[in-house]
C-alpha cells in the first residue's frame, strides 16, 4: 500500500461523465444510418408449437415493406447464443418449432416502424399447439413434453465432488437439510436491446448493444459461413447490460434481413419485448445438506440443484458449473458433492445475469450457516471465520491457490460499520423491537479461468504530440472500464490522464477482447492494456536513452516528461522525443488465475409483525477488490450491485400465467425498487493486493449483489423468528409464516 501513484487510486470522474449527464452520449438508437429500414418482430402466441403454415405474402406486398424473413429463410445452423463454443447448440435464428411465448417467428423490414408494425398483422401463422411445461421438476418426468432432443429435458448435468461425502457425514455430530428456491429476475437495463446491420460487397457490418462484440462476430461467422474478416461488429455507448447483453439476441435476425434485402436495417425492442423476448436469471431449486461438528467445523456438504433454463440452454450449463466453484469453495469442507440439472422448460430463456449462479447458491449456503450457528449456540460471524478460506489455501472447486484474501477484514469492517455488537445487545434486550441484523459473505471471481481459456489484447499508441490512444475491445456498459483502463495506461506510461483516450469496440480496428462478463474486464483487459503501455514505455525509454547517452533504467517518465532519475533537470517531453513516428506498444494477456474477490455484507432490517412489511434500514458492504484503481467507480459498482440484490431479494419476479405469457412485462407491473425504497448503503473498500492483477487490482462488478438475499433473510429471522427460504421475500410470505408460527404456538 506504500506505493505512490499519480493516477491509479484516484477518484477521478468517468471520462464520459459529462456526455452521459448532458445527454450527448450516442447510444445505438441515436445512430442515424442513411436509408436504414425499421424492423419489427412477430412473436409466437404459443408456448410450445410447430408452425404448420406461415404465409407472409400479404405482408410482403404491403406498401413500404422491403422484406420479410421466417424459418424458411434461416440457415439450418444451430448455435448457442451465449458463447460460441458452449454446448449444447440448440437454437436457430428462426425455427419451425417455437418453445416459448414471444419467441420470434418472423421479422419485417419496412420504411418506418409503423409500416413494419402494420405488416406484422398481415402475417398468417397456423400453429399445431403442443403440450407445454413450465415447472422444471415436472419437465424432468419421463412423460413430460419433449422440448428438445434431450433425455428428460435435461440440457446439462453438472457433477463435481471432492473428498468422501458419505464418510464425511458419518463424522458429523449434526446434519442440517434445507430446500431453497429463487425466482426469475429480469435484467431491466435502461437501454432496450437494439441492433443494426448492413451487407455490402460481401461484408456484414453489425452495430449492437452487446457486451461481447468478438463473440458476436464468432457466432455470426459460424451461422452464416462468413469468414471473420468479412464481419465487422461495432458497439457505441451501452445503457446497461447486467448479463442480458452477454449473448446474441437481435444480431442474427438483423444480419439475415440485411443479407436478404441488401439494405441497412435497424431494430430496437420495446420495453415489453425486452421482458418477454430476452433472457432472465435462472430460477433455481437448491437442496442443501451439511454435516458439522459440535465445534462448528464443516465436514460434509451435498448440493443438489435444478436450474430452469427455459426454452434454450444458453449459459445454463456454465452457470451451473460456476455454482460449484464459488460459495462452496468459500468455506472449507473436506467432503463436498455438487449435482445440478439444467432443465429445459417452455419459459423464456434464462442466461447470464450479474452474479452468474452465485446469488442463488449464496442464498442457500449463507442462510443455512445461520441455522447451524443457532443450533450450535455459536456466534454467526465466528462460525464463518472458523471455516473461511484463507490466503495460501487451495480452492477445491478450481484447484487454484488463493493469493489474496481480505475476507476477515471485510467481515470485521462491515460489522463495525453497521454497529453489530451494540445493536445485537439492544435487539436481545428488547430495546430494539422487531429489528434484526443479518450477515453473509461471498467469494466471486475475476474472469472465468480455468474453465474458459480467456485472453485479451491491447494496443497503446503514443502519438506525435505526446497524447496516447488505447485500442481495446473492452466494452463499457456503464461500469466505467474505459476510465479505469485509461488510468492504468496513464500510470504505466507516466502521462496525464487527460492525454489518454480509449477506443470503443470495433472488431475491424481493435485487437480481440474477451468481452465484459464475469467481473474480469479490468483484471484481464486492464492487464493487457498495462502490458501494452509497458511495451510502449520501454520503446520510449530506449529512444530517449540513445539521445541522452543514458541507460533506459536510469530514466523515468513523469507527467509526460522523460528525465534522468538522478538529474531530473535533464529532461525531454514525450512530444519532443516521438517526433514524426508514433510509438506503438502491443500486448496479449492470458490470466494465470481468476483472482477471487471476497466480501462481507451486514444489513439491518425492521419487520412489521402485523403486516409482514419489511424495511431494510442499513446496508454495509466491505469488498476486497485488490487495489481500487478508481474508488468512486468501485463504490458505484457496490451501490448498484446492492440495490439490484435488494430487488432480487424482496420484489423482483417475472411472472408467467398458465399459458406461459409474461404477466408483468413493463416497469409498472415489474416491481423494481424505487429510489425512496433504497436504504443507506455504505461501501467499504478493502485493498488486499492481488499479485496477478493490474496494479494489484481485481474485479468488483458482480459481487455486491451476491450476499444480499441471505443477509436480509437472516436479519428477518432475528427480527421476527421466521425463516423464509423462497425468494422474493414478500410481505405476504412473511405474514403467512408469522401466522403459521403463531398457530403452532397456539396448538402446542
């Protein structure tokens, strides 16, 4: 921590803050493409059906319509919309079978949106309706409707274990069992999904709101049989993603239309379409069985999980796999078995979502830890500290050594900030009535190594005037990665932050990048940018050393000036040195670790025992993020994650009716938290330096969401004595549990 930095660690505003605040940032819908046609989608009215007949002739003849596409025009090349190399590949652009209500069956391109909308009503679709199933347990029954060619509708089965589970349970003094369920959460980004496409002279250009432009290119190359150099993918400002834009959604449809028609097309979903046509978080059912010694030592854990992946597998297998490596690795247990079934249903597809399976798993594990602590008469915090993983330990889920871990400090500081010990006494004495405190911890990751071999590349160019351009495919979806990469490069080069600009992703001009997901963009793409800056810096120093008759190691760069370390008055500006030939640094980087992120959350709640009403009063979250490159951005990510976690915990649930239609597909009916409902959130930055990260940094984007649900559930239990194991924790669930508890007391 004693290192002094000029730019790193400084709470500078985002480089694009003024543009965003004044409405001058250009999002995809602001893009004006000459002659672009408007596209509208026709969604299925059935949850499960074969298309017996689809007649688009009237729509094609409608004035102003330039083209219509259906499954008859779609390449018969299956793909996984989440990641191009993931299995199963079970989706086509359009298919003659539909698997959820709202699944696109046709797209119309016309001179304007109204014309395209009118033309949709002229398309005649005759369905052969098939039995549908929405519950994953029912979908696994032998006689359940067959959604894909998957036995018992199981898209993937994940199995991992270490130790000897049966032996571990025989060593346990107590065994705890519980069933925990979570709901279908929508991403609800402020910017709807949008895409534009053109096809000219055999070259496809895509403008998209995607988090993963290079993955988009790979999938389109696979589907259309185009070489990657004939596909260009461009992203502008992205108004939130949270994982919902971590897969191809509209790009194949727009590409298909552009190729067929030969004109530029543009498509933007309505808010209702975003809710019904795009992905969600995986609803889950988790059975957790834990064996423990009398002193609180965990000796065995068995997890059985079912994830409802909806109509297509997408990220489902990967989400289930990730669940086996994080929360189960956070607390040491020598004997663990993890089993998960990723199950097809006729619900909208579930995909990547901030936390990537960790919030579901954390809800089960951290809730049950409180149940164990109560039975053993142990302090809840002490139980966690007793079993927590520490630096030098091996995470059995990944086989990787923990290099940095600030968990103990996170727990202590979060507890101190919430006033844990004094408030606990006041609650126990009755001074604070119907109040409860909750705690939950987490381990997340920076990137998906070792299960995905990720890498990123960067180019850093020092221009003739001494300014710096960073070319990277890192995608800024609002999290501030553009600013943090600029800070990393400025620090490495020794230049002012204002002299650095960072490109927006354009696959034609920037080197390949992994994309924005798994809290790894700074850790991986940031490190690539740092290495490219270091390469440029070494070239610069070698060039100056020749002029000054010195050795490169005798020189330093400070605020754009190269000088002798021992004679700082002997100096030259970068502008003087570079002259007419720019200096270009290059680097590619593959991480050796996933630099686990640790955190602890303490919450304070108040529950009205007469109504079941829940008020979250205070949240304190301590995050071990390695070195905070930009503390303001880190705090913003913590606050945003915590708010999204509160929605997951208390209000958010995308509801389907008996026919599979989304009931609450707008911001009126889908219950996001209002600003007035958000409690005080106190971010606490713990800097436990990560040796493999850029300037010792690791990720921060997802983790704050992860522990919210169990922390709140644990606090509710302390407040009124009822344990809710089903999310969201609504007023009526609490009231019903209270009434059942009172009835049991009366009957006994």
